[in-house]
């Protein structure tokens, strides 16, 4: 995607695309791709140690989520007030 977009912007883009002739599948792909690349999956939260460090860095830079890293593994996280 061109720039970091919000989920609202992506959903609006998907709806506008449908209105001009794109398929529902294209809209779904646009939204799910955005979510998969920008949000932590629930299963990952259950097994925080499986979150790659590079993904933790991206989430920290984009969303201000701070991660506890020990021995090269993500051990936990905290979200600053006002970030959610």
C-alpha cells in the first residue's frame, strides 16, 4: 500500500472499489491483507514467543506497542495509554 493507512481508509477504498466495478473478492482481499500485515493475530498473542522480532519492531514503530524481549524472544508487550 502506498502509505500507512488506517483500517477505516482501507474499508472505504474497498467499498468505493465495489461501487466502480471491482469484485467483492478484491475488496475482501484488500481488507484482509491490510489487517494481516498491521495487526497481531489472536493466536500469536497466545504464543508471544513466536512473534518474530522484526514484526515486533514494525508494530512498535507503527503503533507504539512496547515489547519485552529476552534472549531473542518476545516475552510480552504493553500498550501505552491512548494508543488503542
